[in-house]
């Protein structure tokens, strides 16, 4: 798995001739490639080029007197094999800003419908244009509405645009964006489950709660959030009943998914709150849960469903250790 887009930093001395010999030539021999001027002015003191491959791959390269930065979704030339990788926050800001302007312009060129949503485009940029994830991640929003059933891609994108606009997740951009997937295979269920964390993040923002995502614990487990200073939260999303070979009713799907978490991460962290996100369920599937409100083994648990318009319905099993205010319309 190639992972999200990152910079490679070279501490050698570069000029255009070396770029042509050490970078362009091997890529041209492998794919057919050409060297072009960047679309945007490079950082002050740097020279920059775009490398465009006939197969649709690309790379960005900029250099000054003694340092150079490479970013691309193509095969890395041998001259850069032993270089370290860095994300956008780990390189000089002018370099990161220039590269992101180039990448966002490319996204606008190939998928203008996606680039319209500034926060979504920026946040998921490392995977939207990655080597292995560029097709699956964009198709997930285009063809599967980000995991929302019976919704258009624009309705889903507007929801996640609002979720990301707070900036609460910006610090964790690489970790959380990478979860969406950089695999060439399209696993809609797994990708939809990933978006459950963004749904819960929006819920916590709407509730006015302070939170921190991606909590590494001494037990060796990682839970999704720490809320209101000390309360751990884990998120899980059942596959819709229609897509399951077992537990193919809404009640069974919720119980089986909650039990899996109870017997894994939450076994060592029994005081954590479990959020069971049923946002992938159709109206009729959720109606069954609204009527029956089945219990689960773990307490406290919130079973809920969000819709792209921002409405969230749910019920509680046990008592929550924090107040969600009006962010959830409680059924119980």
C-alpha cells in the first residue's frame, strides 16, 4: 500500500540538467513523461517543475541550493529512494503551500464537483491524489455518497464540508484522511465505517464538547476520541443488513457489531462510551431500530443515525458521562 501523498526530501544539489537525467529519464523510459513548468510560482528561492506521465501519474519537484522536495503518485526514481518522507506540516510552509495549490488545481481540473467543497478537498487531498487511492476515494463520494444511502453526492459532501469546517480535525488530517483508504480495491463498507468517525466528530462539535481524536492507550489499543477531558469514545458502524450474509436484520446487525467492540477494545476499557453509527441504514432499516431500540451488551452505548441534512436521531443504553445537548434527537 503506497499510503497518502508525502514529500521526499533530498539534501543533494539539484539543477535542471540533473532533474532531466535522474528524474525525468527513468520516468520517461517507464511510462512516457515530460517536464513542465509549474502552474503556480514556486516558493521564493526555489526552482520547480511538474513531471507529467502519459499514464496520468504526476510529480512535483522543487529545489534550491542544497535541498529539494519531491511529491508524486508515480514510481519514485532511484535517485530519491533513500530519502525520508514528510507530510505537509513537516516541510517549510512555503513549500507545502505551493504543493497544495498545485494539487488542488489538479483536483479542480479532473473533478471540479469535488473541488467545490473546499474543506473536504483540502482535508482529503493526501488520498484524493495518492498513488493507490485516487480512484477509490473519489468514487466513494461520487458513486456512494460518502456512505449515506438514498442521498446525492452533493448532499453528502455538504454534510462533511460542515463537519470539517470547524478545523477540530485539522491536526489529525493525515491519520484520519488515510483511514478513508489508499487501496486500489473499493471496499465501500470499510470506507463508510471510516466516515462514521467524521460523523461523530461533527456531533461532538455540534454538542459544544471538547474532544481529541486518535487516542493511543497503554493497553495497546487505540480509541477514536477522548471527550470533555477524560471520557473515552469508540465508534463503530454496522454494515447495512442488506449487505450482510449473517446478522441480516437491523437488530442483529447492531448487536453483533457492538458485541465485536465489547469483546475487543472495550474489554480493557469498560468505562468507554460506544457510539454505534447506523448512518448507512436505509429509512426502513432504521425504522425497525427506532421501534425496537434493542439493548446491547456494553454500557454506555449510543445507537444513532445521521442524515446529510444534519438531523441525528438515537437512543441510549445506559447513562452517558457527558451531555450532547441538542446534537442528538433522543428517541428514549
